C-alpha cells in the first residue's frame, strides 16, 4: 500500500482527491492523508513516519510548502515531494526543485497527468527501497564503499536509510561447537580452519534448508535468524537436524578424541533489525539485537553438549510439535528473576 500525504489549505480538495482516487483507496493500493498546512503535515508525519510521498501546495498559512519541503528532506531523504502550484508561481517552483522536490504539477490539477506523476514517483521510491533491502539483507557492500558509489546508488537516500532499523518478529538461535579449542591446541592452523569450515558448512546447509539466515559467525559458533511463517518451528527443526548430524560424525582423531557436538540456545519474540556499527568509518553489520537475542545467547551458554534449550513461552507456542523436557527454573545473566527453561528432545 502506498501512503500519500496531500498538503493544501483548500478544504474541499480532500473530498475531490478521495473521489478521484476512490477505487485505489478501496482496493488498498493507496492510503491518503490530508493536512491544511505544513505544520499540520509535520505533525501527521510524526504519527505516520512510513508515508511514501507528499503532494504539497506552496502558498499556505502557518507553514508554507517550501519550509515543509526543507524539513522533510532533512529528516527523511526517502520521502519524495511533488509540488502542486500555479504556473504564475514558477519562481517558487524553481526554489522547490532546488530544495529537492521530485516533480511538480500545475493548478488547476489535471488528474490524469497527476496520476502519471504519482505512479512515476512511487515507482522510483519502490526501486530505491528494493536497492536498500538488497544491500541490507545481503550486506553486499559491507559499507566499504567510495562516496561516489553511494552517490551513484542514491547518495544520501541510501546512506541515511542504511542507518534505519525496524522491529521484527522472529526466532534467533545460537549454535556453538563444543570443545573445539582442543583441536586448536593440537593441530596446525590450516587444519583447524578447514575442519571448522566443514562443520560450519553442515550447519549453514540446515539453516538454509529451513529458510533461515546466518546473521554472523562468532568464533566457533553460528548465530541464525528465522522470520516469516512458523519461524520458531523451522528454527527447532533446523537445530535438531544440526545436533543429530553432528553427533553422527565420528571422532576426528585418536590424539584429540574430539567428537563434534553442539550446544544450542533458541528464543523467539520481538527484536530490532538494522545496521550496527560506525557510519563514520562506513563499516556496519546488519544484525538483530534486543532482549530476545540476549536470552538466546545466554541459554546457549547454559546448554550442555548435545542440548537445545528454549524458554517456556516458546515451548507453549508449539507444545505438540516436538518432544520437550522441563528443566525448571534457571538464572540467566542480567535477568532479575529465574526463568523456566525446557530442553528439546528428539
């Protein structure tokens, strides 16, 4: 759904717009908001920060369209403004374009021309958002990019949006390879790295199989995130498969007696998703943070080799899908009260 804010001091304009765009509003393609001046528009944008574009007059009381444009450009470079004004206002239109207005249409409004302009603007916004999503999800550039590259891809729009974050619902799993330091102490570094990559590759294949994503590798551990339908169930299936396949691998050598096993902590709930790091150094990591993530990490730290631990509220969501054993109350770091923990069976 595209969200459009119309800013004009002509009160009857709202009725006219709603009539002209009634089909798109009814079908859910557009959601339209209206404000009689720039100040009311800024107030509305605080309540609805996800507005995609503004259609604004220039001459209005309290706050004019040029001041509104300057404010919105500073606060949200992704928000695009189309100026609606008369030909006689061409000097102000030029000022608006210099301030970053995306386009303009003239009064009296030709709604056929306006619709073309709106669709063009929304298409541009959609493309920018797609580019940002690709950079975020794939971490393609790792923020080691030249400023000219950022300018080519959208400049401040991309750079600003990369620092935004959102609250998501999902499941996070920390999967640690137990006792791997024994290998590190007794084998050549190249051997250690090769073996660790083999174990990681096994884990990653199972994460991908259940449509999860690898957030990061932390030493000899993996942090995985699952979103979308049945995210908790898919995370559990993935972790059970990793545990079982690891345990099926024979000892690495008689010298070390290393038997690959994993300890796993899983938690589900809200978390903040976004880029964390230094904007100044242009070095960011796309990750999830929050209490849900912290608890999963602490459950993993408490888990024994071959053990998968989850919180009680997770077990309650899918009590009949898996076998669970109630461990009981457990004290976790930075938690004021003990929490009830379950172990995932086979």
